[in-house]
C-alpha cells in the first residue's frame, strides 16, 4: 500500500513565496520538513489534498499531550513534531491518486505527469473507438454500394 513518504505529491510550502516545493529523501525519512533555516513551513502538505496531514499530525500531538514550545525562530512547535510527521508520512493508506516520487520533480510536475498519463489513456481508448467507427462505416458503405449495384 502507498505511503505519503513515497509520493510525489508530498510538499513543503516556502514561507516567503508560498510556492510548493519538493521534499527531499532525508526530510521524508526524518520528518524534519521545515528544518533548513526556517525556509519552509514545518507542516507537510498533500499537494492534491487527498489527506489532511495537518489534522492527522494534530491528533497524534493531542493524544500525546505534547504542547508546543517556542523554537529558535520564534515559532511554536511541539518538541516531538518530527516524530509525528514521520509517523503520518509513513502510514500505509489507500490513495488512488498516489504518484511514485521521482527525485528532482516538484509536486506540481508530478501532478502534470499524472494528468498527461490520464490524457494518454483517454486518447488511446478513444482511438480504438474511432478506428472501430471507421471500419464500421467502411463496411456499411460497401454493403450499401453492393446492394445498390446488385439491385439495378
């Protein structure tokens, strides 16, 4: 079963630009999403909103009675935050839109790859219908010509 830690849609949001960025392998394994000089929010995000990761992390934090404390950047993060993130990202789940993570691609690029795959499948399926329709039209045309020439 898929895990968010293996999915290309897991992303980190840049504090300044608000853009979604790729989460590298180290952060996927450690759960320390926003650890590099506060450039990214510490909350991972599912780019296509298949799961509410924030809610799942909050459930774990509240169950552990882990209250946020002020960090070196002036923000408030629970002491065991990375552990909660790691647990949630490594939970096996049923996720139909799952896309295997390919290093070097942003979540947006993973979504574009998925969209192209869907479009190709649709085109291939419709190509079969078009070919079948053309063959059927040719057969009917030949039958009509045959019947017209035979009767006259």
